[in-house]
């Protein structure tokens, strides 16, 4: 018997806003009992500038979470505590390993309630951390958004978060749309599935356009040197001074934990796109195997380990929703069984093309915001290697003279992104789409369609103020799509 198609309401997901909360996030906890938490969150910039964040947190009493009532309050508490956590860890000349009980105890309780790890996640910095500038205008419009909390107070940091919020808002209606397509596929309604795929492709195109708006107000230098360090996690951070991760001291049995930092790979929306379209991701470097048809309701081949790991950084209901969708996804098989239906196949391939184009744009963005910036940082640091003066800012404490860079999520990125992008085109149905989206050599008689920002062999080459150079082995990134 087939599993039922998910009901969004069962997972607290909005048919209009998707994974964004149905109600606007709280800008502050209503109970005055939590005023001390809110005072720190609202003054992070001054506390970081004066290097007094740690002493301020150390003087806090250990507040109980028993006064948190609604889910909105639990989410707000999480936002306040993880912003405070990251400021505490990274707000000095070197990172602080031990997290005191007055922060550890309530943070662990809040994270246990929300089913999240005790670290800043995409949900904390994006999904639950925005408000409209004008309440009477659409809350999902990028031109009507502002962030509630930031580390730096800069427009650049707000814009970095808000572009993702706008993407989530624009992509939200694709959830009921594609659930409708799954139900229609079960009934053999090709026309309905085709209609849904057409609208899906349009939404993906809009999301790609929103992604490109990142360049408008988020400067790459500011992001790399001033914002990104605060988003770092505690996993793979030995060279930064956290060989064992963070020591969460609850006053009884302190325990180390290692977690990746905030990353857009933790966006349930992006993983939803892959699942409903049947895009499979393999471990980085692994070649595609002989295709095997996966029947609806049967668990398919294991997905990319990093992608699966990122689900543990999603709120519990969102994670379970993706698992449910994965169990009933049938669009790819439905289209493959109807190759003679050209309208259906073109609509499906158009979705893959739009999704792959979005990933192309993201690779370019990572190159501009991370790779070029890291190269500039190495060039500035190496000549001054003999300078023993005390570092003057947070960015200067980061190890930058490494063969490879790591992103806030803690994984190899450029190889991962390139492969994820290429895998997006693998399910393409028609021959023209396979040539357009695939990596196989182009047969004679067909024009070569080179990838954006790459050579014909897939080798990325970046041309910019730092010169022309390759990025084939680089790691790192602002997010992991």
C-alpha cells in the first residue's frame, strides 16, 4: 500500500510561506523575565566592539526555559541564544572553547525542544530572524525585509540573510504545487503534472534571479572578513583554535560537541526541489552507477552523506517532512515512463535546467565571495608572516594560508557544488536536454554549450581583480547548494 501524500499542516508548514513560519517571527520575547537575554542580543555590536561580550554573558544568571509558551517564543529564544553563543565564541582575539552554564543550560533545553543542534543554523539566522519594514506590505518581498538580529549591524549581513528569506518565500508555494503533482501522477493525470512542472520551472527561474540580487548589497570583502567568521561552527576548526569543538559546560558533566556552522545546505526548500524532481546526489568524486528504477514508496539508494547530515541541522518537523516526501516522490519515474509525451518531458527537463542554472549561479557566487577573497587574504598575510604584533581583529586570527578552504558548513565546497550541479541534469529525459545539462562530450554536429564561468571540461576559471586563476581544488563557501 502506498504511503499517503504528506499534509503540510501535519508538519506545521505553510502552503503560502513554505518553511518560513506561518506567523511573523517575534522581535523579542514578551516575558520581561528574559529581558537580560534580549539586552545582549540587541547590543551585540557594542559588546563585540568593546570586547565585553564574554564578561557580560559570564555575569548572567541561569534563566529557566519554563516561561517559554508558544513555538514562536521557543524559536525566538533559540535565535537569541545562538547569536549570543557565536558572539561569545568568536568575539575575541582567539576563540573561546568553554561555554558557561548560564548559556549552555538554556540553549540545550531550547535545542532539545526544537530538535536542533546547539549551534547557529539556517533556521536561526534566516527563517526565524526577519520582519517586514512596512507591516501592511508583503512580508516575503525582498524590498520589504529587515533582519531582527545581526552580529555586525551591517547592511551586508542583513542582505545575506534576507536574500535567503526571500527565496524561501518565493519557493514556498512549490510545496503544495508539487504535492499536487505527486497525487496527480498516482492517478495518471499527465496534464496536471505538466501544468505543475511548468509553474515549478517558473518559480525556480524566479529564485535564480533572487539569488543574483545578493550582489546588490552584500560586499564580498565585508562578507568574507567581517561576517563569515561569526557564522563558523566548531567542526573541523582545529587550526582556528578549537581542536575538540566547543565544551558545553552544564555545571555537572561538561561535554564537547562539534557542529558545522550555519549553511544554506540546511535549507529544507533546496533539498525539497531535489527530492521531488528525483535528483540524486552521490558522495563527492563518486561516478554515476547504472541507473536503477526506484519504485514509489521504496527507499532509494543512499544520498550524499553531507546532504543527509545537513538534515540534522533542520527543525525536526521540516526534517520529517522531507523524509515523508522522499518516500512518495514519483515525478521522475512518471515522466520516464511517458517519454512519448513531449509536453510532459519538456516541462520536467525545464525544471532540471532551471535548477542547474541556479547552481551555476551559486558556483559563481562562491568564487566571488570566498575563493577570490581567500586568495587576497593569503597575499596580504604571507608577506607579514614575520610580524609578531598582536592581531587587531577577528579576521586576522583565522588561518588563511592553507591549500584548501572550508565553508561555514565545514565541508569541501567547490568539488561538492560542481558535482551537485552536474547531478542535477542527470535525470534529463530528452536527448537535447541531456546534451544541454550533461557533461558527456558533445557529439559531432551539435554546438558545444559551455557552462557558465567554466571551460568546456568543467574546470572553473575566475577572472577578476586578482587575475586569472583556477579553483578546481578549492573548498569553502557561504552556503552549500
